[in-house]
């Protein structure tokens, strides 16, 4: 309820709205076409003057939910793949086994049991926690470390520990760590060209893959996320921005969008750095596409999302998502209904719901 009120508030305040009579007309048109109230019209900025002309080709929330239900059901049939994808520690070990680049996990913990260099340490207080990480920093020759819940998502629970401040931080993070399971990753060094856009966040590319009935892997969509301010998280639902990617050219499109409930920003340059998004060529983008196809062959989910960071030496997989949110990647193709392969997905979805 609160989020809907926020959406309405930002919609009413937006000075770039189409005239209300046009908004009302388009809502009615979509209502007739979709056969349900088009609640996505506001949330996806179709009410704006600079909205896509073919907004009718985008999925409604109801169509998306039907697709998501189908994807969830199909992926659930492969519980091992789902388990590997869901658990960040399992995923790391699987990638390491198959030489898929992903940030190195230097240690990890299951509640009070911490594992490093084939040894187990039981941590009971903040002093012991500080001593543990001081040992990890020195032994691994690193000055900071990224802590992630093994089964977290959307950036929740992420902690960045620094060698210089670990004594102070240990008391702040103790409860979170010893009551949960975390992986402790080396911090990714981002490509210098991506750093020019926003250097306080590892800005990731979400690439979604689809495996058809013949086993061929297709790129379904892609967008790039950027953090803002002092945030170390690029998640759009946590205040980040996203820009659609031109798949064929590996370049960013013109505009970045935020979530409607996070300010409803639409901008053509990064709000902090002033970097212009349009036509920025993503380093190693072709290699990133090859990487996700290789990963998809090892984790052959029906539809899968891959979060890719670009380092100075190439792409690396930050996370895997066996049930990805696909609404944002639609902007890569100006609506999924413009992408021929999507007809097969919608046919599969229709057949799935017939058998229910």
C-alpha cells in the first residue's frame, strides 16, 4: 500500500507527463488489449512524453506474473541446478570446479563456525571476530573483503570490511555474522572505464539467457546497473539506476531509469559523475556474452539471469539468478514482443497454464 502511494506521488509530481487526456486514452487502449487494468503503465514510465511509442508491446504485470509462474515451475524440476544457483557458496565451488570466472571466496562461515585455510574457528565475540579477519587480511594479502549472505538477494545483508577499520566494525557486524551464513569474497577491481561512471559500486550487467527446446542458448535481454551516492550496492530497488544495453553493439542506450518508488529519476548522465550514458561501449561485452552462454551450458535453466562485473582482465560472474526479474531487460528490445524468440516463450507459457 505504501509503495503504491509513493508511485502515485511521484507520478503526480512528474513534470514530464503526457496530457491527462492522452494518459486516460492510452490506459483505456491497454485495458482493452490486455483484458485487465494496465497497472504497469505508470510503474514503467509509459505516461511520460519520452516513453516508447510501442508501449503496447511490453508485458503487463499480469502477463509477466504468468510467465514467472511458468519459469519457476520449469526451473523447479531441476532442483540441483536451483540449489547451486541459490547458494552463493555452492555456486562458487561449482564455478571453480568448471573454471568459470567468479570472485574468489577466501573464507566463509556457518553461524559461529568460520572456515579459512582448511581450518575451523569458533567465533563467540567481537574481539575474536576482529582477530579472525586480521588473520584473513594478512594471510590473503588483501585490505578489504566483501561479505554476502549465502542465500541473500537484492543486496540485502552485504557488508564491506576494511583492514584499517576492522576493530571498530567487528562489534557492529558480529550479530549479523554469527546468526547467519556468509561468504567472504575478495573485492572485485572494476575496469577503469566503468569506474569513470561510478567508482564506489561494482556496476554489474544483468544478462538473461533462454534455452529453447533444441537446447540452443539465446540472450534474452541485458541492462547495466549503477550505484549512486556512497552506496556500494547497484540494485535498482535499493536506489540504483539501470540503463538498457544494445545487445548487437555492446553499447548503452541513452537513458537511465530508477525505480518509481526510489525517486522516479530518468536521466541521460550519471547523477554523481555526470558521465553521459549514450553509446558508452562496455569493455569485454562480447566476452561477457560468451561467458554467460558457457555458464548456461553448465547450469541449463530454462531462463536464467547472470550478474556480470567487468574487470581490467575481462568479465566475471558476480551472481546467478534462477528466477530473474525480466521486466527491465525488455527495454533492451523495445518490448519483448519485438523479439522473435519470445514467441516461443509465450507459447510455452500458454501451454503450461493449459495443463494446470
